[in-house]
C-alpha cells in the first residue's frame, strides 16, 4: 500500500464557552461545597465543529459544520469536498483512496476510490 495515495479526514469540535469535558478541581475535604471550589458548566455550551482532510501532498479544505452532523449532512459534505479534493491532489495517480474515521454518529458507509485505467 502506497500511503501517498490516501486522503485522510476527521472532524473536531471546540467549545467556545470553556471546557465541555471533565474538569479537575483540587480541594480539601472540608471544601467540598465551597463556592470557590465549584465550577459552573453550561448544559449546552456553544461550540464550533469543523471537518478537514489531508494527504501526503497537502491539506484539503477546512469546513465549518453548521448545526448537528447527521448521516445526510455528512454525505453532502463528502460529496461536495472529498471528490474535488481527490481529483486535484491525486491527478495522474493510478489509484487513490479516501479514509474517514468511521464515526458511528453519521452511520455513513462511503468509500470513494479513484482509479484511472
């Protein structure tokens, strides 16, 4: 397998309102409910989700994803950005592959392969 013929992708989310994961707090036993030792976290913090891709030959577009990502929105994103990127990056290559992260939230089974006879 020649890894130079693979387009890799992933998506990532960043919170715009502080941490949206676990927060560590150092306190003594008697400080358990001390307001200085508590952290308020928003229930639905505002954030931004992006999708991007890269290969041996460079970076593809970085796409901002609006709203929740579903199988339908992910399929549209792939159709709009993966094939055009692959055609540019792998122009003249005999075979190229797209490798995505198989995120279960999308439920999409999509694997384009470019083959030039």
